[in-house]
C-alpha cells in the first residue's frame, strides 16, 4: 500500500547524463536496413525524464516499494549531439487518484530539447516482480 504522505506541489528533481554512443538513436536497432541519426535518442530522453520523476517520489516510497511509469506524453523538439550534457527535470504537479503527475522537460547546453507530462504510481516491488513472473510463465506455456 502506498505511503499516504503527500508531496508539496512543484517539488522538483533532476537527472543528468553525458550523451554517449549507447544513448544515440543510431544505437537503438542493429537490424540491417534500419537507419537512425547519431543524435540523442528520444527513448533515452524519456528514460532520463522518468529517472528525474522517480527521484521526486523516492521520499514517499516505503520499505519494499518503488515508483513505476504509467504514461508518458512528450515532444522531442531538438537534436543533441554526442558528448553533450542533458539534464532532465521533473516537477510534481498533483495527483489523479493513485497516480502522481509530473511536468517533465529536458535541456542541453543549447536549451530545451523536450517537454511533456508523465504519470507514475507507487507499487510494491514484490507484487510487481510476481506479476512479471506470472507473465513469463504464461509466455513459456503458450509460446510466442
């Protein structure tokens, strides 16, 4: 059961990274014929934004709990080259039932590169892992 303490509106947290080869859109697929540019991948930007939002919720998680992403609605507006530092910021904007809502953004030295909204939930880690194990077992029993 999630901790019922409430966060103060506008609480923020950040996450940073230096864009490396593994963070580029070109590294997403290794299939022949797929072509992606050598710039910061949208998927990596979203991951960094999620990390920032999870850091805001860390203080509400009790023993055996963690936060998980539920929805992401973002726009990636500018390319970031390899070697640049990207900073994602999450700002707590309120709740929608059991979901915590964040305004998320990311920037590099040239300015903002993305922005949007993200919802997270606090869950039991054990319950989450058990659910994943059941899905894995069902996949093994029923094939692909």
